[in-house]
């Protein structure tokens, strides 16, 4: 299973995403690389990335208020785009 997960690549599908996307990522996470973040930025037309100051990907548990505030702000800016 890990081979499948590690070899998966959705880069060609990213341009098909037409709705705004919010990414909440750790500043120094060990799962997602800067190259992968760049692929998301380049591949998704309306991609907003917010880094939180942690090495761990469980940002929603470590920074619940910051994540909530970011999500509310993001939704309020995009609630009319459907």
C-alpha cells in the first residue's frame, strides 16, 4: 500500500480543479515537500496556502483557532463562487 501511495501523482489532474482551494500546511512538515506545494500552487488556479509554525501535519489539532479563522476568512471570500 505504501508503494501505491508514494507513487501516486495527480499533477495532470490539478488544472481540472476550478473552485478555490485552501491548504493548511506545517512550515516544516516531513510529509509534503516544497516541490509538492509548488505543484499545487502552479496546478490549481485558485490555491491559497497557509503555513502554520510546526513540523507536524496535524495542524488542525495543534492550531485549531488559526485553522478556524483561516477557513472562515477563506469561505467568506469565496462563498459566491460556484
